[in-house]
C-alpha cells in the first residue's frame, strides 16, 4: 500500500480502533495464480505486537482450499469521505481529495476444520454481533453440529502490518480546521468519524 510518511500510523492502538470500528473486511489470496477476495467479518486479537485474525468461510468458497502456506492479505476498510477544496483557507490553491483510515494485515493463514474450534469461532462472532439484542441468538441453542459442516475456519497471524490514516496531516492547521467543521456538519457517519479522527490528529500537532 502506498503510504507517505505523514499518513503512516505506527501506533497499534489505531489498528485496535479500526478493527473495533468495523471488523468486516476483505481477505485476499491467490487461486491458480489469480487474485481472489472474500468479504467477511473477523475476530481481532492483539497481544503486544502480535495480531491475530480469526473467521470462517462458507465451505463451497474455494479460497480455503489453496490459501494455506501462502502470504495473504486482509484489509480493514475504515471510514472514508470526500474532501472539497472549498473547505480550505485558500480553495483555489488546492484540489479535491479523499480522507480515510485503513489497514493491511499480511500473514500466513492456518485453515481450521476441527469442530470444537469452529464452534468457538461461530460462538464468539455471534456473541460480538448479538450483544445488543434483547434475546441474543446463541450457537449452543441452535442446530450447531449440522451447521459446522457448512463452514471452514481460519486464523491469520500477522507478520507485517500497514496502518494508514489519511487525514490532511500534510496541510496547514487552518485547512484542517475548515475540513473538520464541514465534515462534523455532514449527514453521514463516515464523515463525522473522519472529522473526529482529524481532530485527534490535529491535537497531536501541538
């Protein structure tokens, strides 16, 4: 991923935030020499510098059959939004851009087909996404064993991590303040999320 120095995030707590904000991402590998992508949610875990992603495919998905042993890529797609030069102090001296937060996680994938481990993955995913429900669905109360035959699990341990937060860090503060004001007033969640990230990044300049 192209990452100019001023957009590079070395603080892994920013990766923690990104994974918590949206853990639905893209897993990319090769099948017969061609790129193949699957869009899926993952369980994110970090212990110091060690980052692990866990999830599962539908068994008919061919990605699991060839992914073991090759370097794969998982992408966290964070909030993103258009930025107009109208919001800068000198609009005619600038051009439109796009602000966003993303992370690329590279590593080898271990395929999981053991029923107890698969049950753990499904249970943890359900617990995460059903947490706010008044009567949450639980894997243990379902027709669990039969369901497990339809999935294959995976674990990716990161050996390289790139985190990029593009938030106008290469602009003077007056431009950043103008963008924050415009995005804070925007109607979309992504715009407001980027505004909050920009405010945090601007505060760190002081």
